[in-house]
């Protein structure tokens, strides 16, 4: 992609996220986004159909980057190795403003829903159904764990990340080990 185009799209995205930190999504207009990004309204429409398309593309980009950060290098479907968890929390720290804004803005529940879907997908293959989990329904266990993971991430992000990434990874690791939820070689 041409660097000028990328620079323009970055300015639009930054303006958009900045506005979402100040007001509800539904109150934001394309004119405000264009003014804040210092571009013409037509330039916004050149890259995005409307503000909903802009929101979708922002969410898609950041969740893809989040998924890539939590996938181990040797296997792009993994989720719960200690290194992967650390990369995930570090990525969230580096992009705290975006994730905090998305989770705090009441006008965009779609973000949390997509985050949950990503967690469900990533965890489905990781659940160890032997041993203590052998009599459990896998789908119920996956839903439980994904809700817990997303809930803790949401709490950590919306409370200004009160603990460092390394501490959060240790807590996740201890919880996963304690409840023997995932295969031992992954933790």
C-alpha cells in the first residue's frame, strides 16, 4: 500500500478512536472524523463506506493483530503457552488506548462479541478433555473459560492495567494449572 494512503488511513483511524474515547459511537459523524484527521469528508468516504465500516475495519485490524500476538510462532492456532500469553498482554499494554476505548464505549458491544468469538475459536482446540475434564461437556467448558478469559482481560484493560503483563501471565498460568483446563505442555 502506498505510504501516503496508509498515513491518511492511520490519521482517520486515530481521529475516530480519539472521538470514541470522548463520546458514544452513535454521536460521532463523518464530518467530525474528517475534521479531526485533517482530511476532507470525501477522503474518509474514499477509504470507508461509512462510520460502521470504519469501526469494522478498526476492530478487524486490531483483533487480527491480537490473535497474531497470542499465536505461538510454531503453530498459528495455539493460544495458551506462557510465551503466547506474555505476547498477548504486552500487545494489549502497547495498544491500551484502543482496547480501553472499545471496551468502555457503550455504543459498540460488537467489539466485545468479536473478542469473545476470537477467544472461543482459540480455546476450542486447547481444552484437555481427559482426566478431571473427561465427564464435562466440551462446549460448556469452552464457553466458561472464554467468558472468564475475556472477563479478566476486560477488567484488566478497563481498570488501567493495574498489574504488569508478567504478573497477569503468572496468574493465568496458575489458574489454568489449578483447574487442569488445558493440555499441560501448553502452559
